[in-house]
């Protein structure tokens, strides 16, 4: 763990116990995921729908309870914290969601949504201090302080997402977990929100976990990228390296499906990679073996552990 590391996640495991057609299954939504996040760094999580990106984000701050792992932040394992100490951590590690309309209360003025965490935690010295901090926070996300008095329905999608980000900035956190923050927005507005996040990272030295199913979006903003497949990180490394020299066959398939030089790919429906296997009845061996052109022998029997392959680039593949 370097001195610049703000968050270290080791062996994170989150299982959902679900019932399908009268049978009980333990669905390993997040299976042995490890990574670190440095101060001021933007780390992307990318992968197809259902691969576990959201569950990773939620598990870190125990919005979903993991069954195993260690999440080191500020000298503590977040997973051991409860009550007041957990709530304090959740002020320093904040979430931004995909759909700002769904996450904003339609009957509350923008000011009250932005001030919500501050109100709950009694962070304001006076009503004047509260107004001042709301205005400052709105300005930080490029909104005029007069937006404080408006209601969500009076805002455009991009403005609402700016409010969604503003809520996560009062008080200023160390980490933002942004779960598909631009997926509901038009492409032109997406760029503005991505630029805002880049700008906030620079000005506030924020570390950001940026979750998206869209490799091209992740490529525009992230310093490092983690590629997830069926609950596991199959590759993680510098964005530049990962795009130029993808190691894992799955990452290669994703990247090669992206037309260059301006990569635009929506992973998920319509992707030319075939259907992923059922999450309910996973076979032994590598989870990617069903779709992998290289799979043979050991790939069908043993789960590959993630290992460093080149410089800081890690991948989970028996063939590397
Ligand atoms: N509360 C829950 N109960 C049961 N299963 C769940 C629950 N939340 C998620 N899952 C399952 O866990 C797996 C991972 O879901 P998750 O939402 O983390 O994926 P994701 O990568 O964020 O997908 P998307 O790109 O669609 O947002 C999926 O198979 C999903 O169906
Ligand atoms: Mg998700």
C-alpha cells in the first residue's frame, strides 16, 4: 500500500442468495476482487451488464453487505465499521448515481438536496453558513447559486446530474463512487459531465471510482481501468496500456470491437461477443472459458488467479 493510496480493497466477495424456479442459488456477484485507488486518481470499472460493477461500488461502503474481504480506508477496515463510524466514512466516500431524477426528491428544492448530508450530520454553523456552503457547492459544479431555490423538474438532465454531483461534494469527500454517471445523458452532455469530473478531481484532489458499461466513456476519463467479467476483475492496468496492449482475451475482444480512432462501444445488448454463461450455474474453471478462443485443459478446471503480467498491468488468465 503506497503512501498515496487512499483506498485498498482486498479479496472482496459479495454473494446474493436468490431463488429461481424453486431452486436456491448463491450468486457470486463480486468474487475475490482486489484493487487500490490512489489520491486524485480515476479508476474505471467496465464490463457487461450484470458483471458486478454496481455491487463492487456499493459493497465498498457496505450499502450492500459483503461476505468477505478487507476495505482499508483511513486506517480502518470499512467492513468492520458500524453506526456512527460507518456514517462518517460514508461522508468521505460518496456515491453519484446514474439517474439524477430518480435520486433527487421531486418535492425538495435543490438547496435541500445539496445540503442533505450536511443537515443530517449537523455540519452547518448557522443558516447563513448553510446558504453559503450550498452556493459554493453549486458553483463548484458549474451551476448558478440561484438554482438552490428550484425543483428538480425545472432542470435539464445535465443540470440534474450536476446537482447529483454537488450533493456528493458537501462536505468535500476524498472519494466519489460514480455509478454510470453519464449513461442517462445525451452524448454532448456526457462530455460536459466528464469534463466536470476531471476538473473536480484536479481542483479537489478527488479520487474517483468511475463505473460504466461503456468502454469509450471509461477511456476518456480514467487513469486506470479494471475490466470485470462475471463478478471477477479479469484485467486491471493503466488505461493507455490496456487500450494499446490488452492482455486478457476478454479485454482484447472488447477493445477490438471498438472502432478507432474514436472508440465508441456500448457493451451489453448487441455486443458481438456472444452471450455470457448463466450466472446461476457456473462451471468450474475460468468463467470466460465458454467464450474464449484459447480455452483448453487447465482453463476448464482451475480458476485463474489475477497476476502481474507486465509493469503494473495484471490479468487473470492461464494463457499469460
Ligand atoms: N439485490 C440483489 N439481489 C439479488 N441479486 C442481485 C442484487 N443486486 C444485484 N444482483 C445480481 O448481481 C449481479 C451483479 O449485479 P450488478 O448490479 O452489480 O451488475 P452491474 O455490472 O452493475 O450491471 P449493470 O451494467 O446492468 O448496471 C447480477 O447478476 C445481478 O442480477
Ligand atoms: Mg450497475
